[in-house]
C-alpha cells in the first residue's frame, strides 16, 4: 500500500483501516496523530526530547527503518510498489 500524500485524514484513515481497535498504537508527537480515538494511543514527545514515556517508545520501529535504509542504500537501487511475484 502506497500513500502518496500524508494529511491527517489519510494517515489516520490508514491506521483505522489496518489496525484493530483493541491494539495499542504508539507514535511520536507528529501532529497528524493527534485525535486518534478507539485505540490505546501512547505517545512520546520528541519535541521535548522525550524518547520514552512509561512503556511507550518508538525504538523498535526506528531500528527497522535504520536497517531498511542500510539495505536499500547498500544493496538495492529500486524498490517496487508492486507485490512480489511468488517463486514456484
């Protein structure tokens, strides 16, 4: 799924369409996350240099993005938005 333009409606719409309401959503303080309802929404305030707030942190996803960037920059030069073709 590709998101070409990220506004509050698009971002939150994708969250509501892809995450069960019983799940916990942990985000940073990006303004477009404000107002998420129906979730246990935990947030860390990067603007105040807060990177952990109780059990809320984004360390895991930050590591995923860092590894993905290293793989992309070091190995691949194009990532397609199309689904991969199964190898049979």
